[in-house]
């Protein structure tokens, strides 16, 4: 006994499903309200260890949450900090 199944549009259906899944996933990522520690460090142009240093003002001025060793910084807080930051120039 031999059964053959012919699905002519299978490739198009699979491509459409994968494309829809990727679009939905990207929309969720853009809607995410947090930056990771690495992303925050890149935006502030400092090292991640500097952000976590208790002697620096970052942890007191930025809104964040911590789960174990993972830090999540609020996008609004980081953007507000960047826009209100003053760059001081020291003379030597």
C-alpha cells in the first residue's frame, strides 16, 4: 500500500507563516519597555561595571529592576537621563 500526498502551495504557506511570526516577534521587541545592562552602557558610552558601581550616580538616577544578576533599565528613564545630562568640560 502506497499513499502519495501532493501539497502544491506548502512552500508559500510555510514562508507566509514564518514571515508573520517574525513580524509579530519584532513588534513585541519594539514594544519592550526596558534596556539590558549592555544596551544601557552602550547608550551612555560607559562600561557596564561603571553603571553598577555604587559610587557612581547611575543606579540612584536610573529606574531599574534586577533579577539575579540581570539588570533591566527603563527606556524612559535612560532617555530622560541622556536628554538632561550636562557634559562638563574641565580645563587642565
